[in-house]
C-alpha cells in the first residue's frame, strides 16, 4: 500500500515537472517576446516548488518544516553570495 502511494506521489511530481517544462519551451519556441520570459520565470518558480514537495518531500509540517527552512535559508545565502559577486564584478567592470 505504501509503495503504491509513494509511486503515485512521484508520478504526479514527474507529470507536473514535465508540464512545467513543456509550457515555457513551447511558448518561447513559437511566440517569443517579453511575455514568454515572464511565463518562463513563473514556471521555473513553480517547478522549484514541485521539486521541493514531490521529490525532496519538504512541506510545512513537523520536521519537514525545519528541513524546508534550512533549504530556503541555504538558497538565500547562495543568492546573496552570487548576487554580491555579480554586483562587485559589474562595478569593477564599469570602473575599468
């Protein structure tokens, strides 16, 4: 029983991830433009949420909540480090 439920959980995540990949790919390949990139970013954010929920099993309940907070904090620190590096290098580039 548990294996069937777990398999269903993974297949649902896989289907959502596939749809969230196909939508922006098709939109950019056929239409293009600024609206396509907005949809691309929106689908990318949704896909991160799908991966957290269905594949990493992170949610807002119990121990999983603490794990989710740890992953989000790590992502925030990485964002600050990468953003700061790009900012400093961009500033250095304009001064050269």
